[in-house]
C-alpha cells in the first residue's frame, strides 16, 4: 500500500504548456490570455467561435480542454469538479481524433498526451497529501473523503490508467469502505491483462472484510485459475468456504494446502479445526435425534396397534440416522485428531491445537454419554460410562495444557469446569469456575 501511495505523477507548469505552442490566430491568442487570467467563460466563448469557424481543426478543442483543465483546479469542493473534467475528457478526445485525421499536424497535436498527463497528475498527486501527509490531513475534516474525490477526478481525466484505481481502492480500504475498495480494485483488474496474483489476493480480502463472501470466493477462484500455485489465494479461498458454511469445500481446499507444504503447522491446525467444526455440528444433531427418540418413547407408552407400530418405525429410522452420523463423526474425528497432533509435533506449544483436541475428546465423550443414557443394558451402560469418562480425562489433559500455555483463556477454563464437574472433581471445578469468571 505504501508503495502505491508514494507514486507521484510528474506535473508540468501550466505556463510551460501554454507557451509550448505558438499560434498566429487572434482568437486562439485571446483564448490563451483568458485561460491564463482564469476568465474561463470568455475563453469558452472565444473557442466556441473558433470551433464553429474551423470544424475540422482539433486546435479549438485542444484549448477548450486546456481551459477545462485549469478551471477544474479552481472548483471547490473537490467533489464538484467532475462535470468540468468530463468536459475536459470529451474535448481532449475530440482534439486527438481531429489531429489524427489532419494532413498537417499543428504543434498542439504533440501536446495532447502531455495535457492529459498533467491534468491527471495534478488530481492524482493532490489525493496523496490527504492520505499520507499528517499535517495536511489534520487541517481538514474527513481528509480521506477529499483524497477519494481527487482520485475520482483523476479517473475521469485518464480512465485508462490503473494507478489511480489502485490507490483509490486502498484509500477506500483505509476509510473502512471495504465494499468500494473491492469494487474499484476489480475495475482496475479488468484493465490489466492479466491482473497480478496480489490483486486477486487483495480483492478477496476486501470482499471478505465487506462480508461479501460470495464475491470473495469467486474472485479467489478466478485468481487460482491463473495462478494455481499461489498459496495465499488457496488460504483465503479456504477461509471463504469456512465463513460461508461450505465446510466440505473448505476441507478439500485445506487438504490441497497441506499437500503443498506438509511441514507447515498452521495448515494442519486450520484443517484439523475445520474437520472438528464439521463434527461439532453433527454431534449436536445426534443429541437432537436422541431427544426426538425420548419424546417418541413417551408417546409409545400411550399408543397401541398401528399407531404404536408407526412410532416404532420412526424410532428405528432415527436410530439408523444416529448410527450413520456417529460413523461419519468417528471418521472425521480421526482425521481431525491426526491433523491436530501433527500440529503439536511441528509446533509443540500451540495453544489452539491443545484446546481443539480438548473439544474433540469432550465431544466424543458426550456422544458416548448419550448412548449410555439411551441403553437399557446395564453392562453396556457401565462400559459406555467408563469410555466416556476416559475421553473426558483426555479432554481435561488438553484443556489443562491450554490454560498452562495461556492462563487467560477463559473459554478453556469454562470447558475445564464442565469436564471437572462431570468427573466429580468438585475442588477443581470451583477453581475453574473462578478462572473462567463465571
């Protein structure tokens, strides 16, 4: 960002542009003098007469553009200059077209690009002071809004330059206008062939900040089609999928990251937590299914005949759903556990990995407790109870490691409190409650 904001455009003195072309036409001479004296209405009137008398000449339109260029600088507030600069753009394009078709080129024909660059550079450079110069920024209200206005003027003057778009995008970002930052950057990207990978990276980030996950995902996917080996784009795409709730695509994308750099602990951590997130939703679903079965069992006590048969069928269907969910949870938990343990191997003091393992073991134990509560077989009840408590002890060990690494982690202390009370560790429970601030 700082590099772009340092890009000043060379600007020539107005006097140099005005005297760079000598004419012998009294109407043009009069217009030049009026432009120099800032008598713009008089200049326009003279130039209108000249254009009417010389419709095939680009000279009148060139000086009309010069007049608009100079008048634009005098208009306040800066945001009100747009109509003047639109007139400038129309006049300069007309002069360029007429000069191109002329058999003999006047001196002004060689000054067209300089006039465009000079006018554009004036507005572009003015914006930078309001975005980077502390003393200038302190002298006005909402300096970034003024910087934006200058850059919008610059883009009207020279819409083919990507530099003003890029700077405008970054100033919108500085002003926390993330949606506009993304929109302007994508306009800049359309002018490039192709846009660099860092533009796709920034656009994805801007859209994410604007909470426009759909467009963030699309721009990142587009970037990866051009730059498939750019890891930062893959990372942001995975984040976008996670935010949108598309965990399956996030996991697939993260697996690709791990394959590219298997020694990166952060990739293993993010993949492990993504897998864990998927199991947490399914764990809640299993608990809800058990609640539905308990309700149906109550109904079954008062039912008979076909009604009882229908309820029994519903219970069997729910039991089948529970079993399918548990099998999928076990598979995902196994993958998540592996990724989180790998994270700790690569980064031994990773607080987040230990905490995630605590959640994983606690969730596994919670499912076993639900199965225990549902079973009518006392042997199975005792077996499930022992297995669940063993998992809770594993969760406890990981939560305790978490708070050892970060004693201020209140969420981990709260999780520890829940584990302690389940394991009938009253003294530790009270300590954890206090640490959690509950």
